[in-house]
C-alpha cells in the first residue's frame, strides 16, 4: 500500500442495501451468515467489529479510513481512526481476520462516495407545450 491513507471497503456492498433510494440508508443483516463458514470462523469481537463497520460504511457513504499516514508514521500499524469511529479498540489482527474471510478489503486510494437518491422524488416541473 502507498504512504497515504488506508481505506476499508465492504465487498459486494450492494447485497447489504435494503433500499437504494433512501436517505438515511439502512442495511440488511442476513441470517444465512449463520451458515457461512467464513462468518462462523470469526470471534464474537470480530463479528461485532464487522457489524459496526457495515453501519459506519453506510453512514459515511463508503468513506471509512483505517488510519492516516500521519498516524501510521507516529504509531506504526495504527488503526486509530477506525477505532475512534467505531467507539472501541480495533486491533490490526481483527481487520486482517475480516479481510482474510473476504468480508472487508483495503484500498490505498479513497473510494468513491456511495450514491443515495432522495426518498421523496422531485415533482416534475416541465409541462408539455
């Protein structure tokens, strides 16, 4: 990865969208995860971090930074930013376990913001002449 910020991405994010045209967004949490070996292989703590990451991902338009370059220079392999935003200590090993299970990914560049349309469609203003 580059020396810049590190970003967390939720693969296949569209699967977790309930309504793509609502703001604020809300997400699906599938019961079939209880039959998924990758999910079941996670600890309770890792599952909790994953759930909060999904909520944060939705609330922040897909803009979840793991750490800044400054934090990594100062603290090494820092997860300070994501820990602060999730409200609890998130170890690098926890994020790696989620990544190894294919439930999150890392990006060296800032992802594009998610697009949510307004829940109330605008009234058409054009009239036929």
